[in-house]
């Protein structure tokens, strides 16, 4: 018997098994794994590797080793922020980001670098601040200020998204005001998504922003709004909105994917998804995504199983066949239709697996 939460993984894995590289293509080898340095290697020795002119992979591994030392590696990493070589600074910032909360002592130095920044933002710098977590709350006013600088705005807003749950009463109203002022909606919505349920106060503004994206036919804006809705709203609030978007020519696919993310909680949307599938069979990707969503939301539903049978046997929807192959048992009366298609497509793994599932007993 399938557990609903497991089916999405099964479908994804089965689909991945059908995908292959272009003929003759050889995937690049992965980089060699870093071998952790001996505890006898000092942080100063690791700093020497970071600041040296050795191989880049050796330097990356030294940065990981420095991060593994936690708070003991912070003074060295902070010192390296003052060198002229941009690669060394980047590696030091990467090490601090990997330290996470252990790098809290570096926050003043990191904030000073952000305060002085005038050129385009440094992703690794903002990542290092955000990775500190609750201990980085003192940086939030500075990040709000930097979010008003066009050169720093994107990275500052993303950092506010990562830190916002630690000071939601300050961050969420600020982001909400930007959304209401129609400023940089996509980035603001992405930040609200990162904050999650602690950004619930911004739900009304998010819904308004979604309507604005819909009216403008702006897919990127709309997709960010859908993601924010899913992150900060409850399923009961999201499902009616997403179901309504199934008829939107720009955002229907995002609505389908959003309902799939909600899983079994979106069972009330199944009839609307089936109806949408029947009216969009010749769309480029929508039928596959709807079939996958139906299988993720309600794999045990007789109506869903029968619709997947119709799509896989009458309309050659491979995702529907993949989904049926992952559902066991299937009704025995599915066997004739599956066998008839298999006679025309001998060797089809997924249809064969689905047919096998009709012979299983609960």
C-alpha cells in the first residue's frame, strides 16, 4: 500500500531513471573529496594555505577545515578579510558562512564591510552574515538601510529574508511596505517566502501582489507571489487561490505545482485538476505536471487512479504511466486497457509495472 508522502519521491525517481545524457556525452568527474586536516594542523597553517598561491581545490578544502574549527577559526578568518587578494577574502567569507552561529564574533567586522560597501554587493559577505542566524539581529537595521541602495538591494533583501524570522516584528512590516509600494516585488516576495509562517502579517499584501501579477501577465512576479503564499499562508487559504489560478493563462502551471507541494492537504482541488487536465492535454508541460500533482495529492483516490489510466492509455501521458507504476495495488479492471497499450508498446517499463500492480492484492 502506498503512503501518500512517499509517492512523489517514487514518481520523481522513476522519471529520473528515464532521463539520460545526450548520446556520447560524458558527465564531468566530481571534484576529489576534501580530506579533513589533522587536528595538529593549526588555524594559522590553514590561513597560510588560504592566502597562498596553491591549487584552488586545496584552498577550498582549507576553507572547509577552517570552518570546522568553529569559533577558534574566527579570528584568523576575520584577519584574512583585510588582505588585498579577492580570492582569499572570498574563501574567508565562505569559511565564516560555513561556521554559521559559531562565527558570531565576526559580525562587527562583517557589518563594517557591508557598511563601507559602495560597489555591487558581495554575495559571500551577505551569506556570512545571514548564516550567523539569531546572533545577527544587530545587523538587521543595517541590512534594511542597504536594501535601499540599488547596488546592494538584492543581496540585502535576501539576507533579510533569511534573518527575518529572528526579528519578524521589524522585518516583516518593512517588506510589507515595499510590497504595498510595488517596489522590487519579486525579491521582496522571495524574502517573505524565506521567512515563512512568521511573515503571516504580510499575507494580505501578498494576495494583492499576486492579483497585480495576474493582471499584468507577469510570470516571474506571479511565481514569486505563489511561493510566498504557500510559505506564509495556511493550506485552507492557499488552495482556493491556487484553484482559481488554474484558469490563468500565465500562472496555471505555477498553481498546479503549488497544489502538488501541498500534497494530500490539497485533496479538495482534485476535481478542478482533473477538469484542467481534460482541457489542456495538448499543452507542452501542463498535462505531465497535473498528472504528477494528482498522484502526489491523492494516489489512493479511485477517481485519480482512473484518470491516470485514461491519460496513460488514451493520451500517451508518460507521467501518468509513471504515477500508475508507483501505485500498488491498482484495480484489476485496469488490466485490459494497460495490456492493450503494452501490445502496441512492448517493453514499456512503466505500463508493464502498472499492469503488474493490477495483479497485486491489498
